[in-house]
C-alpha cells in the first residue's frame, strides 16, 4: 500500500486491504453496518448490494485475488460526517493473469462503520474507461 495517510480512516483503509489480502470476508463485513449499501460499477453497469448477505455475495470476488497492490492517487476525508473519497491504482493477479485497474472508492460511515460504499471502477483491466 502506497500513499495511505496516518489518520483514523487511513488505519481503517489499511485494515480493509489487509482483510482482502487475507481473504477474510466475514471480518471485512464487520467493517460495514448491517444495513450497508454498496453500489458497484465493476461489471460496467451499476449493481446495488444491500445488507450483509448481498455484500457477502459481492465480496466472494476477493477469493480469486492474489498479489493485490494499491497506490492511493487521491485521498480526501471528512470528520463530521465521517466520509472518505479516494482513487487508487490497483494491480492484482487473478486466474486470468495480472490485472491493472484504477478504482474510485467513496465511503460514508455511521458509528465508525461503512454505511454507504461507492465502489467505482474508473479504468477496467481491459484498459477501457468507465
């Protein structure tokens, strides 16, 4: 992980990535509220996941990730309300080989947990832009 600030949300982000690397879906889900909403553009169309069971379904994708490397390109956070907005350069290995992407993630937290997560793909592994 590169360019992650030493802030409370920086610590949470680092833990988030470590849980992905560890493929620990249940602990990752514990970072979210029970009624969390995640909007993903990974499939080149919006997919909405609501609640723990649907988020678990979305997070099954991390089981196929190896060698995840992240570099923060843009980082912004607020304290009240607690929010995070980042863009990341991502590299990982999957069954299909090495994938390079750019993500744009935003979190809105409630009581220290992610209540809303915009999981945006800015540049897909095939090089196309979102």
